[in-house]
């Protein structure tokens, strides 16, 4: 069948239409080149030996594509948070924090329930130092500013430099951590 197709065209017509008979030599050269690309870690001697004995599993190489950097969704800046008033507590929400204190008490009970009466005090201190204080009743005992001394309330929010507490009179107080005990 091949001979009929290739001999039906003259040599000039075959060159013009870019159709050429693939001779045994060209096919063999192509197969050798293909095998060399597909098995780069094998020596030519090992490749020939492998072909004589059993089937060859060809490796599949892909070109390394550059990884596209995913854009991280950035959070809001401090200025944007202040403008949106994300952390401000509205007066109508201030009375809702008494149940928060009850939850905190339950949290501390659960935290200390694993402790036995004969537990070392250092162990208890370590657990209490790591405990979350949101919902705890705290009071200022010493301060560089005398107006802060005696303020007592439920801790609502703790930031790097301040505590926000709500007093019994439903007033939100901001207490700086610096120079306060």
C-alpha cells in the first residue's frame, strides 16, 4: 500500500507537497533519537540491552512552568479598621457581656479541673498565665495615673497596649497596660 501511495507521486510532486517516503533508515534514526530523549539516564549500551530483553517504560518529561504567584488577600490597614470602627463596642451591646463572664468562669473551672490539690504551684501558675482573660473581672490596683486606680470591670478586649473593660455602670473604659497593675 505504501509503495502505491509513494510511487503514485513523482519525485518533484513529492518535494513540492512536502511528502517524502520514510525509509527504514530514517525511521530507525527517529526511533533511536526518541528513545535517547525518553531514557536520558540510560547509557546506549544499557538501552540496547533493555530493548532486546523486555518492554521499555518511557519517562514523561514536562517543561517546568513558572509558578504564578497567587496574590494574597491583604487585610485592612489600621487606619481602615479605625475608620470602619470594627472594634468599637456600641452602647446597646455593652449589657450583653455578663454572660461572657459566666463563660469565662466555666472556662477557668475546666482549665483547673485537671489539677489535683497536691499539684505544684508552678504548674497552676503556668496554666493560669496562659489562660485567656476575655470575660474575666479585672481591677486596677496601681497606676501612674491615680484616676485609673480602683476601676473594676469585665475585660472585653485586649490589644498590645490597652485593656478595654466594661464597668458595672455599663461604661466602656480603656486602661493602658503601661504603668498599670
